[in-house]
C-alpha cells in the first residue's frame, strides 16, 4: 500500500511544523548528578583528622593529670607501668580513639582517591586526601601537647584554707 500523492508532494500522517525563525532547538539540559563520594570522603577525613585527635588529646591530658603523682615518685632509669593503673580507662580511650581515627582516616583517604580518579566530587576529594594525610600529625601533636599540659599541673596544689 502506498501513500496517496498530493499535488505538492507526499502526504504525511502528522503535519510537521517548522520551528519559528531564530529559535534554537537543543536537547534539554543534562541532569546534574550528585557526587557524594568526595563529600563522604571529606566528612570521614574531618572525623579522623579533627574529632579523633580531640578525644585523644582529652584522654592524654586527663591521663597525664591522673598519673602525675606516680610520675613524680618514679626515677628516670626505669618506668613502672603500674603508674598508669589509676587512669587505665583514659589510656584505653586514647588508644581506641587512635585506632578508630586510623581506620576512618584510611577509609577517607581511599574514598578521596576514588573521588579524584572518577571525578566524582574532585574538589572535596582533594580536600579529603589532604585532611586525611595530615590527621596522624595532628593527632600526635595534640596528644603530646595535651599530655605535657597535664603533666604541667603536677606542681599545682589546691589552695590551703
């Protein structure tokens, strides 16, 4: 079966109307895909690089304050680990924050590298890698400063009334 002919050409089932002059027909704008990999990496690196050192520093300060009386009576030749017995819960808190920060920091570092490689949140991925890489240095610095500050309270005594 053929289409019937018209004097000016073939007849189509649906007439086609040309767009008005000057109107540019383009494809609809592409939906912008969310790229949460970089964001997740940055959030995890902040937890590992800021929150874990803060908890570790708190535990180091309080632990050094609690162990300071035992440290005053110890000698420099040997270290008696029983000095830390009164503050064993704080030592455990510092250790748990260290290992938790390490695991979360490694996860953030890997996710940041994946975000950079896949271009899925590249800027936040770069920031996550930087923060995750600086996390161990921040943890060490904050813990040492807090421990020294806690030991500095060794000479403080309560005022006599």
